[in-house]
C-alpha cells in the first residue's frame, strides 16, 4: 500500500458549476471569479470523495497532479 498523497487540481476549464464543492467541500471551494480550486490545507484522507468530485465534473477540469 502506498503512502503517497494524491493532490487534486482544477484547470482553466472550470465553469463554476459547484458540483465538486457540493460533493467534497473539505477539498474544493470557489474563488471570487466562481472558478473551483483545491484548498491549500485540504483533507485528502477520504480520497473516494475526491474521486466522486472528479467524476462529477461536467467539463473534466479536475485531475490529480502527476
């Protein structure tokens, strides 16, 4: 089992639909321009919620950093 922490990021394709925030507000929020971002001090302990947010994004704007 890997101890590597997967860190999500949101790219410029975000349309501010709130799906990721509704699913995983511990990790995602919206900025002043209504674009999603991954919080700096995020809780990645339950990555299944992050995976759900990635899956729910209608424009495929959320990915894990390589």
